[in-house]
C-alpha cells in the first residue's frame, strides 16, 4: 500500500498569516499518460465529516475559497492557506487515489490559531 | 442536492457482525462516473478507507480488513450496504460513506479513479460487551 506522510502533525499560525502543510507519498501518484497527480486534500472541522478542498493536487473544489491552494507533483505535495481565517481551524488530510485499492490517507495535520 | 446518509447500530458486541447502510440521493448508483466508499475514523484518529463499489459492481476492500468486509449495492433502493464480521473493541469508530467522483479518460476509454467529493455525516459505532 502507498503510505502518505504529512508534516507537521500540528501547526499554529497567526490570523492572516500563511499556513503550509506538506504531504509525501511513498510512491509517485503522477500518471504519465494524462499528466495528473491523483492527490486530494480534505478539511475536517470538529464534529463534522471531511470536506473535499483540492483534487488532482491543485484543482479547488467548487465553493472552496481561493485562499486555499494545492501544489506539488510526483511524491511531494503542499496545501497552502494564504491568509489564515478563524474558520480554517481544522484537521487537514491528504489522500492518494492512484494506487487503489486502497485509497490511503495521511495521518492528518491539526491547524490551530497562534 | 447530493446527500449520503449512514445508518446502523450504535452498539455491537464483540464477535458480532456489523451491518451499515448508506442511502444516497441526488445521484444514481447506476451512474458509471460515481461510486460509493466506506471510511471509518476511530475517536481522535485518522481516516481509514474500508471499501468501495461502482455501478458495474466493481468492488474493492482494505488490504488489512478484506477478510471481514463485504460491500454490496441495491440501485433500485439507492443504498449501499457494508458488513463487517467479528467486531472487536478496536473497531469502535465513526463510519462514513462518501461518493467517489470519477473522470472519463477519452484516450484510454476508461474511468479514472477519483476523490471523495460528498460525505455523509457519519454514524458512531461502539463495540463493547
């Protein structure tokens, strides 16, 4: 199975500042035939189900604020929140959907306000 | 509006079989672009994929739990059912169903894998005697 490793495990950022979360896959999730990275990012607020933020590594899901962006290719990916808002406090997960089954998730990164 | 809703027992005893149902609305289980997956989350822990199924009955399971899981669907009832045998206290978790949204690859004439775009609210299952 592909292992997804996120860093850091937790992060505290001041309101209005940039937050960066990293995700590394044990194998490349880039499919050369279509040049797509099979990587998604999810946000989970306390007591709620996960919400899809980013797919194909960099495509924002409809309705997701543009302060959220995804980047990277192959095995290394980044989720960036350009200007942290109070409502962004959550746990963030990356997920690969290239080598399936299984669809593997990272261990999560807890984002808090400093 | 697309929704998924999980249901099942709140409490099961060790060694019992768990049966969970996911009722979907706003899309059809006959749509080849869509699938349904089950994912669980133990208290305070990360998400864990369990199984998924597509319209053609293509199904797959978690490598570590495959021997205990069975997924099925009834498109006429818009429902997907997951059974997990031999439940243990470590299986205590919130169980989610989610829609898988695939793209069609016109070059290869196949459906690509996809992300989980809509999730249910989850159902909490506790395993205890």
